[in-house]
C-alpha cells in the first residue's frame, strides 16, 4: 500500500464513514491540533526517564483515541471514546506530580530544564487543541469527555514540567513583572 493516495490533492479529506470534507473544516482542525499535541508529547518522551516516558505514551494513546473520536462525525461509536475514568486518571497523575514539588508561590514562565521546556511546549499546543475542540463543539456538540480531558491534559503537562525541573535540580523560571 502506498503512503500517498492523491485523494486529498484538491484540499479535501475523508472522515470516518467516508464523508468528504474540506481540510480546513473545524473538525479536521480539531483533530489536527490533537495530533500536533500528540507529536509534542512524543518529543517530550524522548528526553524522559522510563516511568515518565510510559505515562507520556499513555497520553499519546489517549490522544489517538480522541483524534479518532473527533474524526467520527456521526458519533456512531465505531471508535473508542475517552470517558470519566480517563479524566480521573489524569487528575490522579496531576495530584501525584503536584505533591512531589514545592507549592507554587508565584507565576512561572515556561522553561527550566530541556524536558520541562518540551512539556511546556506540549502544554501550550494542547491548549490550542482544546480551543479547536471548543470551536467544533459550539457548532456540533460532541458530548463525552473530550473537552474535560483536554483541559486536564494541559494541567497535567504543567505539573509534569514542574516535576521535571525539580528532578533535574533546575528551578522553575519565575515571572517578574517589569
């Protein structure tokens, strides 16, 4: 099977079920931003210890599920869906990461160690994905847990960035108003 199909050369793509739509459709933008988030998390995983890399691979798997969910315009259940248990897992991981670092006393800037910087980048991309899903949801209500999941995901990536800095012995970068 060839990687290219030529079916998208005129700016159209296929959704689950075969329906064709423009590549700038809100649905395609949303799952594209989710895919970009997935790639950024993959980049962060390349510099992570095995325990964190395993957690990040689970997030990547979740995002693949979310992307397939977003590509299914009829919500026919042909693809798996993220659920409450997935959101609860993220909340548990957020709590664990936050418990391992000193409480925040001020706003911090993205940065510090290379791993933390990669996690912060993934966080900001996940926020863009969340905004794209909000836009899609306003036009086509999605139901389910996709918006809640993306909201928690960015919180988790922030907490993991702080944890990565602490593990590397690198302080968070404080924001100092000028």
